[in-house]
C-alpha cells in the first residue's frame, strides 16, 4: 500500500482545501486522501468534485485527470462532553493522472 498525503477537511473555505490538493500534487504526491468527520463530510465531497472536474482558477493547477479511486464510510467513537459518541467519517482517495500544468504565477 502506498503512502497517501492525508488532508483533513474542517471548516475553512472550500478553496483552501482545493489549494491543498493542488499543492500536494505539485509536490509529487499524486495520491491524496481527504478525510472528513460529521458536518464537514459535505465539504469533502465538494472538494473532491471540484478537483475531479477541475472547476475554478485554483483547480486548473491539477493534473489532466483527477480520479476518485475509493470512498470509505465508517464510524469512529470519540470522547465528548457527555461521554463517548459515534461520529461518521468519510475518506475519499483521489489520484492525479497526467502532467501538472506549468505555474502561471507572475
């Protein structure tokens, strides 16, 4: 099993996570895993779709094709204020195929 760069999805704006994926792939990590818990799951799905479709200015820095390799949905027990609680976890594995476009920064 290859090591993937793991990006934990939180409450930052969508473009911050898309930029993290772009940066990881520019650095040579063509396999990236997005991990989200609870309420941030929908944001992780949005990040994966923006990357897959290469929508927006930031996502243009991704390789020619970004595939969603696997989706994993599970539950984790975490310590809360009122004892243990169960939280849903979504893991999305992305794989970049092709060349990363040259940077257009001036």
